[in-house]
């Protein structure tokens, strides 16, 4: 026979585990299905740790020294001389034991939204060594009463039984600001464990049995009271408050308080007073009592109201003071002139007027009459009771409406050297905003502006000047009568034949709408139209002739020409010496020249060049006297003129045909024209 070589076992099953106690587990195993040789030993592993190694005959082992109620994993290893085989793992728990080390619970005193005590929150942890599955917990509470010399413990009360680890004890048996003790017991299948007792003082709550305050004394603005402590404190009293009509009037930890020191009360007023006692857990109010302050001077008086305003009247009304502080006895209304005054374009000095009483009585309205137009007034209302009157009432300003200006008194006249000065600052009641003053001196405008004084230069020391001043405002106009400046009068005071009177209806009519102004303008328009028509007719009926259309001048006498003459040729304007002419051809029997192309010229019309062509001895100067009969005895200088004026063209052949004329010295020189 032949035997094969041995090898590692196969078919080794997982061990069977049986908890024996809370610290040991029994491990059982079986032989491998295929040993494949000779087994040498067995080994038991807990995790990776070998806890047992033995021979092949023992198939069971109890593992000691394990943890209470702990899960363990075991494997069995079977070995031959050729190798080892390891089974699949098996798991098992050790048996539970009595729990150990239950910690004390955590206690929190709860409060509600008003900070009052609202139960105890209890929370706890499981035992440090549960030694099994904790199946339930129990929570117990007991009173812990502390006296001056000893303390007492009342039997505990079960307040919770369950598996949760949080509980809120809000039993109605719990009292605020009271000391209690709590403990927790944990249970498992092996037994139970209890925590130590722990103390807690419940939260504070509002006190109970709060009494109303006791009134000691009153003034117009304060009330002094005494507070009684509550019957049940429910905590430490931190503050006592006195409520006035449900509003805080005063607060203090002390029992004696005065209401109205920081916020004065209203005199002669009834108030409801309550006590409020407060702890850290909240506050409680007492019932109310009624207390009345003493009377005092009135306060809270509203300003007087302006109801209606005209140019001479103001209607006023008012209301009673909000705080009469006693019985009202009378009202008084004061009036004064105001500053700043109504607007004017010139500088105005202003002093606030002295107040005057315009009403005293119990009515609630009054009318102030006979006021000045366009004037600012201040009005003040005063109210009185048995204790006095209002302090510092308000002034209200009202401006009367505008009206037409009124002339009232004569202007002031005085001399200032050679000037006649007039001042009219007090002569008008303007009654509205001034536009301008117009000053007339002897009917002429000498000044327009906003000042009220002007000086006019006198032409002589005894000159009498008539002044008229017109004031123009936004509501109309007014003017003075004729004011005469007489330098010989006493104190230079002007006189007038017109009695000063205020303007009435016409004060508001513009000048261009008055009848006299319209009539004057119509007359002036007719005169201007007539002058225009006359000028047109005169211009159209006559026409001055053109200078070339004028007829030649008629000679006044026939004089024989001097022998020494010069002749001008009309065709080219050249001067012809008499010696070069044919006397028989050009002269008639009267010794005058009648050829159309020849004429006699005065030597003064010769150009300088032409004068050089002839001899000066041939010029006949005596013939110049015929130029102007009015100046026969005067010597004439040479005329600085040219022969040709530019207004005459050379004659053509047609212009020289016809009758011929003789030319004399007078006919060739026209003294009344430029030809």
C-alpha cells in the first residue's frame, strides 16, 4: 500500500458561541470534514488575538475575562503537519449586568413670554456603564424646604417613566421661586441604577396680592403716595411702579414715591393711580384709586385766530385753553402795531407799539374796528382763573387790506439857500404799496420817485412856486392841493386856496381814462392831421423849374460894350482875341455880337491856362461892375470858378439853327445862378 502526502484540512465549520455570563462566552467546534492528514492542534481567535490553543481531543472552550454586554467575534483554526485551515467567524454578546454610574440630570427653569416661571426642563445622559440595553428611565421630584434652623425633605413623587431622556415638568403643583430636588433611575434587563439628587430653585413669577397705593398729599403737578408690599412675593421685588392712568408715573424700589417729579401732572385734574410690583418673573398691578391735583394758572392756550380781515376791521376768535387748571374767570385781548411793517419800496423805521386791551369778558370772539389800511397789527389772547393767567401767550400778526391813498396834511416847506425844499413824508396815508411820487412845480413835473423830499432851484429870492404832489400806489392815487411856496411868508409855510380833502372815487382812475385827458388828445390829433393836409397840398401845387428850363434874364439897360473885350467860342469854350475876329461878320450896328457861336465872357471866368493865352492888358476890368447892380462901388476879386459847370452839353447843328441872339456882358454872367 501507498499513502499520499498530508495537506491542510478542509470543511471546518464556524464555531458555536454561547454566552455564559456577562464576562465569558463558551466556544464549541467540530472536526473538519476532510482532515487530509493527522491533526496536530486547534486554536481559537477573538478577532486577531489567539485566546486558546490545544490538542485535538478537546472541542469546547469557555473564554473568560470579557467585557459586560459586549459583542465578540471568534474563529477556529485546525492544523496538520502540512498546513492549517480557519473557519468562518461567529459573533456573540456577553450577558448584561446591572447598570452603573447614572449621572445626575440637567435642570433648567423655564419662563414664558412674560418672563414668568413656566416649568422645569429635565434632561439626562445614559449610565456611564449601561451593562446592557437600557429599557426605561424614571424621574422623581421632591420638595426641599429650608427653614431658619433646619430643612425638611418630602417624599419623592414620580414625574416621568419612559425611554426618552428629556422631560418637561410643568405640573401645577410646582410653585414659582421654590426649591425642588430631582433624580433619574435607569433600568436594563439585569437591574437598575439611580442618579444622585440635584437641587433647583424654580423661576420667579409676578407677585400676587398687590395693593393700591395710599395718597399722602397733592400739589398742582405732583401726588405723593405710599406703597404696601404684595401678599405673595413669588420672587425678589425689584421695582415698585406707580401707574397714572395706566401710564408710568414713577418707579423706585422704595415704598414711598412722588408722582409728577419728572413729568409734571396737569393741575386741577383727576388721575387713576395703581401700584405695580415687579420681580424678575414679571409684574402685577393693583386695583386703581382716584386722586386729583390742586389748581394752578391756566396753560395750553392756543393762539388767537384771525377770522376776517378788511382794510379797517379784523374779526378774532379763540378756543378755551387745553389745560384750564381751574375755573376760567375771563378772557382779555390785546392789540399793538407790529414790526416789521407792511412792505414799501423805501426804508421804514419800525417800533413795536404799546399793547392796549380791546376786549375783556367771557365771550369767544371780538371785532377790532377803525384800523388803518395796509398796516400790520399784533393780537394776543390772555385767560385768567383764580390762580392767575397764562404765561407768555403768543402774538399773532394780521395785515389789513389795501385801499386808496388819502391826502391828510400839508407838506413842509422851507428854504435851503437858493433852493425851495418841500417834504411830504407825513402828507399821505398810502394805505397800500407805493409805486411813485410825482412832484409838480408850477405845473411841470420836476420829480418822480419814492423819496418824500425834494428841492427846486429858485430863479429869484422872491419867487413864489406852486407845488402839487401826487402819490400813486397799487390801489390808486391821491394828490395835494396847490401848495404855494412863499419865501416871504412866516416860517416859509405855504398857503393854499384849496381845502385839503381826501380823494374819493377818482383816486383809483388812471390818467389816460379821465375825460379831460381824452379830449386833449383828440384836439391834438386833429391839429396834427390839419398840418399834414396843408403840407401835402402846398407840396403838390407848386414845382420849382429845372435850372436849364429857366428863361434868360432880361437886361435892364443897353450899354455899349467896351472896346477891349474877350469873346468865347461856344463850340469849344476857347477864348478868342478880338483882333482875331471879323468885326464886320460878328457885330451889328449897335456894336453887339450876334453870332450864335460867339459870346462875350467876363474875364473872371477864365481858367488860369486860358488867361495865359491873352495879354492881361486886354482885360477890361471896369466891365465887371455890370455883374451886380447892387454892388457897383465895390472891388471884386477874381472868381475861383471854372467855365464849364457840367450841366450843359455842346450844341449840335440843330440847336444853333433859327433866330440868333446878341449876347451882352450881363447876359453871359448870371449872378443868381451857378452857371
